[in-house]
């Protein structure tokens, strides 16, 4: 409904104060369920269940308070066996999307630290296979908002890295590197919004500005010091190509950081499956086939093959 954002009921924790006024829908109207800073209790759950209501609403001006509330309780929600996997995926996607949006608007050490805290819980679940990848895939939003793109790439690049390396990573280096997947496009925070949100194709001058975002991203991550140097290389090299045709430095082959090669594949996949005013989205299967047929020389073939295997069961389902 206009000016209100909907959330699954499971977002609310029993015997915890609500961060804002919470509403439920009755016909065409919204009715207050719990006032701001009141305890949400079992009686409210029973009330909603009796009426078959599984969605609550919060005014958009209170979205920030709600997202902070969800971030605080995310770990508890993710281990709660009563919460369906799909709802867990929705909660993670919403909370992480907000954290990513804040980082891109204000890429400081503090906001990057907040993003890491939010992402860490889901990384642990991806690693331990407690969250089914297909649940995350079904709720990803394929528009050209940068923070949605960063989140999509972060989720699937992490899944690809763990599928490829798995037990070969006893020191959990991949967990630390995975933050670089989510922040691969942080350099776009320096790109003028008129270019970033332009509905048409970029002209030559605009494209030259856009192509600077990997270097800008590397600089930001190195300056904040919140991630490993290697994670910063993901931001720097995720547009490099195996055959040397990429940017910003034309690095080729094994000189490209392995995680940057992983990120490049998922970055292209998300771009191909995203709707643009000038280009309709490809279906996932068609995007994978296009990458195999037309872009094979730009990507690491071993990672690309693993990515196809990772997504193949989801596409066949």
C-alpha cells in the first residue's frame, strides 16, 4: 500500500518492543496492531493466525527503525527452526539490502562495519548449507538499483566460491573475502547519480566515468581498512577479463585475483538477468547459455562450469 512497506509477520520477535507502529490489513484499510515501543506478544500472533494474516505493514518513514530492529535480531531468526527457509531468505535480503544501500550512500568505515555484521550471519548459513540457495534465488530482485545488484552478486559469488573450494578452505579465508563480493561495486558511490540511474545507454564520456568505479572502490576499501587487501582486489578487478580485454588495467589470466574472477562471472550473470529500459532481461538458463557461447574467453572456464552446475538444478526445477 502507498507509503507503507510490508513484511512477513516472522520479522517481529515475541516479548520484544516493536521499533515502530505496526499495522495489519483489513480489506482496503490498515488497522493498528501494536503501537510504537509496545511489547509484541503471543496474543498478537494468535490474533493474526486466527484471521489468516501473515503480513504486517510499517510506514515508510519508520523503515530505518524497522531495518535496525531486524538486524539486531537476525541471528536469532536464522537459527529459529519454526521460521520457514523462504522467510529467512526474505528477512536476510531485506535487512542486507538496507545495509548495502547505506554503504553505497555513505561508504565510511562505520557503515561498512554495519554491513559486515548483517552479512556475517547469512554467510555462516550459506557455508553450513542451512539456507537453501534456491530460497535466496527466488526472492532476489532483478532491477538496476546498485544495492540490489551488489546483494545478488554477493549471495551467488559466495555460494560459487564455497562450492568450488569447499573443504579446501580450512582457515575460513573465503568468509573474509566474501565481504568483497558484496562490496564489489562500492566504487559506484563516487559515480554521479545522473549516470548511475540513467535509463538509456551511457554515451562515451559517461562510460569513461563509469569505468573508473573499480579503482574508486579499491581506494575506498583500502582507506577504510575494514576488509582484507585481497577483498579490495575484488572491487578493483571484477571487470577484468581472462583474455585481457577488461578494465581498468587490462590484467589477464592468472594475474587476476581468483575471487575477482568468480565475481566477474556472477556480475555478468546478474546484469544479463536484469531488466533495463533498453534491454529486456534474459531468463537464467538463457543467460548461462549466452555466457558459455559468447563470453567464454572472458571468464575462467573452471569457475564458469561450476557456476552452471550450481544453478542448473534451480533452472530445471
